[in-house]
C-alpha cells in the first residue's frame, strides 16, 4: 500500500532521514528506503529491492556492506566547490588542494574513486604510514596534486618518500620532530633527492567534540614554536630553505563548533605569516581534517553533530586566513584540506537482518492462573496486574516493585518454590508492561517510565559484528543512523535494542540518533520470524572498515559496489565475498592442514576404540574440511 503523508511524517519524526541523510537517502511510496547519487538527482535505487536481488540472484546474505562510489564523487565535488566559491567570494589569491587521508578508508576502490577526479579537483593523497605511502606511490595522480606524508617517520619511510619524488610526485614530508628533518637532510645529501618540506605546528587552539585532545599544547603531534625556529635555522644552515613549502596544523577530527575552527585558523595563519616575514618560502597551509559530519542531523555542537555546513566551514577558513595575511602583508597561501570523514562517511551502508528475538521477561508467556494455595505475594501481584488502569498505573507500578523485592526475599529464605518465583516474575513484568502502556496515554508520564521502556524493549539479534563493522559505536559511543529499509508504510509497534552475534556483552547498540536527545530504544515493526527484516546502519564509510577488529574471528562482511542508473536501475561493478571460516582461522595463525590432521587423529582414536566406523570417520573428516568455506556469520 502506498505511503500517505501522515506515514511519511511519522517516519521522519522517528528516524530523521531528512536531517542526517544530506539528501542521499529518502523514503519512496512503497515504504522502502532509497538512495541517490546526489541530492535532488532523479536516479534512485530501492535498497530493499537491491538487497533482495543480491540475496536471490547473487546468493549474498547479510551482513552486506553496500558501497556507492557516486556518493564519494559528489562529496569530493561538494568540498571542492565550497572552497572555490569561498575563494571567489573573498578574492582569495591562493588555490585549494584537497587530499584524501588514506587512514580514513584505505580500500583501493575508495582511493581510486577519488583519484578519478584528480584532473578536475587536483585531489591528492595523505599517507601516515609506510604501507599507505607504498600503495599511494603507485596511484596515478594529477601532476599538480600533492602527496602529504604525515606521521612519525624512520629512514625507510623517508627513502620511500624520495622514491615518490623521483617518480615525479609532489611529495611533501611533514616534519613531526627535529630528528626527522636531520635524517631527511642527510638522505638528501646521500641521494641527491630533496622532497618538499612541511612543518607541523602545535597550536594552542583546540577543537571540540570527542577529538578535542588532538589539538592544544599537549597534542601528540606538532612542533613547538622554538622547534619551528630550530627547523628553519637548520634548513638555512644546510642550504635547503628553498624546500620549505608547507605549514601543517590540525586541531582534531569531527569538530562540532565552528567557533573553534575560526580561532584555530587565526592562530595558524599568524604562524604562517610570521614564518613568511622571517624570509621562508612557505606558500601552502595544510589545515588538516576536522570538517564534521552530522550523524544525528541535529546541527548542534553535540558530539555526533556539528553546527555548520561545508560551505560555512570553507568560508570561515578562507576569510580568516585572508584577513590575517592581509593584515601582515604576506601572500595568501594555497590551502590543503584533509577532510576524509566528510569525503567518505556517507558512501557506505551496512545492511544487517534480524535473526531472532532474545526472550525478555513476560513475552509470549501463557496467562498466569492463581489459586488459594499460592503464596500471598503471588495473589497480590495478580491483583495488581488485573486491575491496573490509567488512573492508578503509577501507584500500582510502585506496588509491583515492592512485591518483586518481597518475592525474591521469600525465595532466598526458602519460603517459596522455583515455580512460585517464575509465576511471580511473569506477573510482575506483565504489570510493568501494562503500566507502561497506560503511561503512554498520560499527558505527563513520570520519567521513570522512560527507563521502564528501555528495560522492556525487545532485544533483537542482528547478523553482524559490532566490533568488525561499527567499532566506533562500541569504542567511543559514536551514534550512527539506524533504521529499517522497508515496511516503512506499516505501523511501528515495538521498541528494541540491537545485539550482535559475538559472545561479548558489549556487542550491542542501545543508543540511537534523535533530533533533540539520544534515544535508548529504536522503534521497529513487529518482527516476523518467517520474513526477512533488514536494517541499515548508515554513514559507516569513514574509519569503520579499517578500525574494525576480528573479535571472535568474525570476518569481513559481504560487499557490493553499486552504481545508480536512470529509472531505478543499477549495476553491480564489484562483488566481494565476505571472509570464510578457513581464512579467519588462518588469520589467527592456525594451519588448516594441521587442524584437519588433529581432528582426524581424534576420530581415528575413537575408531580404534570401536566407537566409530571407518566410513563414519571419512564422512566426519569431509564435513570438517568442507566447513572452511562457510561464512563466519549466521546462515539460514
């Protein structure tokens, strides 16, 4: 049945799609979630139809990571255009050079997608380790684009950077400590190759949000003012001052408050200007990352949001730096940005399915009958349960709490049986459920009923590993938008929290996005065991893949790369099968041949003892060996 306006408004109120989706996701008339390559683009794909097709035609089951490369391209375009508009508006004399930090998502498909547009947007790469730099050096880039080398560096890292310089890349070695500059200069004397040099300045200014400690005087990275001057002096002494081209600064990821950006840019621009006035040839400022993503759609300073747009961020950066440079009468520097989170977060969606409901309290229990032989506490709980109503629900709820305590006290004293305890618990939770239902009709229900709602919420077992696919939800309490991708034209009847398939109690999601608060339950439809029910976890394209762990040896999910076409069509550019059982035991450094031999040895011992036939041993060995090709996740 097509969705009506009231249903659409309900979906918006509950899940806030319009608030967090940045125009990439919406709900169609069938009550299915759709995705588009850019806001307002007529090309859309129905996510439920896509997942169903992958399941039925490609035999791909959840968890599935859907990757939409067109969204990557559009985010890069949005970033570049925002800076270009700011440069034109304020008559700024420098250029903008976006670079993609590989640490955010080092997958080859992501990196190559950005570099496809390097001719239009002069996009480069930022590498913070030797493996990233090794992979980055082989990528084709615009000759004008940059390769920024951040992070602590040893001699082999610096030699690798020089290989890039000899290959014609514009390699910038960002000095994190004075000893790195000494090594770089010594290698330059040895090899005759001198990369461009950048200095990372440790700003007094700090960002805001979870990563505020990335900046400030106690930051991990950055040179103090005296160290900056020491580097300049050493470059002069070695005759290499002409190689000093860039000043780097970074005050943290996911900056939530635009005021912090203005303050940091003013300080960084002042450092740049003073270095120019000292006679250095620096002509570029790398402002690092920090451009936030509005995970909850609230447009506030909350940790999972930010109170500005991409254009506002670019405007403030350009205007602030220009104002300082004009005041100091120095040239406007070129601007390098490392806005990896903004560039990648939206393009990936994890699809999971509800596989089971973890039994809670009074769910699906038969009606309790009470007779004269039952303990008095049972009789009184039954009376509370049967007579609760809209006027007395609060009083009866508190009475039920007292009776529950009495029930457990009597059980611990040996006064009632296990059967009596079970009967009393069912009555207590049924009373709670009825009290909660009555509270929803009240004008001002007591706050304690919000806690009760959380306690009574269903616990749905979802086929994914939190630690593998959404690690920031567990590690730092990051909120990600989560919602069903279908049945949105049906009434929402259940409150639930989500648990994953790991054997870790922390493998759960019980915090959900909301415009004004953080929800502790997720509103869902009634789960039907005989029908698939798919949930999407959105905005997982930044950091989640690379930060995920192999907890419990759950491996990578299945993956599909999808390009959207006209009239709801799509084509799959790449399918990646998820990790198999054999791959994950090998990851833990087990030898599959030794495992097979060990299992076979145990079976043969049972055969010699007369407990198994030779034929059965062969069957069991074959079954064990075949399991190496099974998925690590649940299957039907």
